[in-house]
C-alpha cells in the first residue's frame, strides 16, 4: 500500500497549526507531522495560534 501524500491535491504539503503550551509536546508533534510530509506551524499559546491563523489562514 502506497502512503498518501498530505497535499490535498494542491501539490503543496498540507499545513497544520499545532498549539501546545509545553515545548516538548510541540517538538514531538511537529517532528511526527513533518516526517509524514506536513508543513507544521507550531505555536505555544492560544493567543498566538489565533494571530497565526489570521495572518496565514491557508498556507
């Protein structure tokens, strides 16, 4: 079985905004998702996540 590339048919990696206030959790999650081909946008707080989502809603 061939793994599916997480690009949503756009040819670009899908982007995931990862939010956690524990740095170790962000590092683990970001690493796992990057290894699977996603573009990861890690942020350490809900406030920063809202700013990031407004700045780049679909990257």
